[in-house]
């Protein structure tokens, strides 16, 4: 089992470089979390001004993606990292692509919030959106926590939460369809609501992707596309004490 | 201007490694193009079996992503590439993430095609979907061509086409809304159509992302998030003969 931690690095300057870039990722993550929170607040409260703030705020998310990407490239060029160090840099480069796209989804929600600001909102649908928004924000926070603590078990747990998020999403879609059928004049507006809800659901998907990069870094195994059960099995295998490889699988 | 081509590489084995991985990307791209074509055909013709084939075919797209990613990691570890070579490896690693997500969108369309197979389809909307599908497939092909020929001008041209794709997408959405308002019983089905159309629109976005990676590799400049006009200006600058830097900007 090639399991790695940050203590393994070879030079002090390298440690410092990696620590800097990890800090940057966490602060980009914090910004993205705030963007989601503001976007959902803007949507639920019908606050068009806050929606516009979110749209403008995406520029900073984009700037951070490029900064971190350049930092990763610089580390690859200067340090030519190997094994776990190399995997960490690759995992970071991929993580920030998903973080940036989470930012894009928040921006879309902000935009929809501005469209919908003057529209009378069906209370119960928006309460459910608030709950869904809180859950996807928790997913982002949890997966960044897992990233910070190099905790692959928690990272897989995030993927498990995505199933709940998908169920909540389906419930809201069904409710929106009911509204539209009852009053076809609401169709145009309800579609905007649906696009926003869809954006929340995609944030869940991106968080799951980030969770997979954490597992790739910590376990040295690519667990993309293998499904949740197989992912959990892989992690469990690596947690088992050595010599126990023949245990029931 | 740090403009690079493949002739610049230092060792023959390295050239061969890079050539192999470029070939893999192009063949992954060919597969993804076919998936889009089949998915749109399945949707337009109401061919549920073909839709299922597309869903199953996504496994191969996923497998190729992991294979190419591993190849990139191997090149980084063994060769510690610098400058343009390093940028090429990074551009490839990012390109295949977008190709894989294009594959996911094709899979979604295949799934919707299967749902909608038995549903009577409004002819004119589906003709427009066929056109949109052809256009996004052309975008994918053109951007992979630009990638193969290291042609940043064509890569920017792809981003320009995305504006046309977005307009076509908006037109279909408006038409679907009209159908839904005229006959609210169609709402549920028309939403499935809308999700499929949305997936096509996203394929356009992913192609634009790939175009930006091509520019990043060829020009050594990160042109993400700067907008089309600024992108074209950057490319134009690098095409200008040296000593002409004071020309009107």
C-alpha cells in the first residue's frame, strides 16, 4: 500500500511550496462556499442585488484558479516531484478545475436570482431549495475538510451524501412540474427555478469529483467511475492491517 | 513570444511518449464525437436501443480518460518536462477531463432518448435539435483538429462558434416553452427534451474550454475567463511580426 502523508517530502522549500498551494486551495474553497451561500440566499429571498454581487464575485474565483494553476506548473517545473508529491500536485490541479466550475454554477444561480427577484415565489418550493442549498454547501465544506486532513474515508462519505442531494433535487423538480401543470403561466419562471436547482445538483457532482481526487492522492488509486460500493471497498482494504489480505472481501 | 511546436523536444523517447499520448487523446476524441452523433440520432429518431448503446459506451470513454491520465503522470514522473513540453502535458490532462464530461453529457442524452423513445415528438423541435447536435459535434471535431495541428487561431474560432450554439439553444428552449404552455400535459416530456438540449449546449462549453487549453499550450498564455475579444487580440499579437509591438492595439 503506497499511502502517503505530507511528512514524506524531501526538501523544506518543497514542503513550504506545497503548504502554500494547499492554503490557496482552501481559501479558494472558502470563497466558493460563500458564493454558494450568497447565491442561494439571493434566490430564496428574491434579493437581486445580492445575486449581482455573486455574479461579480465569480471573477475572483476565476483569478484564484489561474493563480493556483500557475503555482502548480511552477512546482512541477522546479521540483519535478515524484510519487505522492506528484499525485498531490495533480490532485490539486484537478480539484481547482471543479472548484472553479462550482463557482460558475453559483454564478448561474446568482443570475437566476436576479431574474426572479420580482417574481412571487411559491414558499414551499423555496424552502426545499434552501435545504438543498445547505446540503450542497456542506458537501463542498466536507470535501475541502477531507482535502485539508488528507482523509479519504471522509472524501468517500461526501460521495455518499450526493445520493441524498440527488433525491432532494428530484423532489423539487417534481414539485416544480406540479406548479407548471396547475398554472401554465408560471412555466417560464419555474424553468428559471429549475435551472437554478439543476446548478445546485451539479455542485454536488463536482464535490464528488473532488472527493475522488482526494482518494487518488491519499490512496494512490484512481477511483473515478467505479461506483460507490467499489470505492468504499478500496478504502476499507487500505485501512485493514497488513497480513489480513485474505479476510472476506 | 514563447511559441512552441513539437519539434522542440529533447529526446527521441520523449517525442515518442508525447506522440503516443496525443494519439490517445485524438482517439478518445473520435470516440466522444461518435457518442454525440449516436446520442442525437437516438433522440431524434426515438431509437431507445441506440440510446442504451450510448449509455454503455460511456464506460470506454471513462477508461480512456484514466489511461491517458496515467500516461501523463508517467511522463511527468519520468521526464520532468519543462516549458512547452510541460504545458503540453498539462493541457492534455485538462483536455481529457473536458472530453470525459462531454462523454457524460452524451450519456445523459442517450438516457433521455431511451425515456422519450415511445413519445410522439414534435417534428420541428427535433429538426432544430438535430441541427444543434450537428453544430456541437462540429465544435468538438474542430477543437480536436486545432489540438492536433497546434493551431491556436482555429481554437479561438471554436469559441466563436459557441455563441451561435448558444443562440440555437435559446431558440429551442423558447419553442419548448411554447409547446408546454399550449399543452401542459406535455410538460414532463418536454422537460426531458430540455435536459437533453441543455446537455448539447454544455458540450459547446466544454469544447470552448478545450480551445482555451490549446491556446495555453501553443501561446504560453492562459486565456481562460478573459472573453472572446481579448482572446483574439492575444492571438493576433503573437501572429504579428517581431518589432511590430508598437502597432495599434
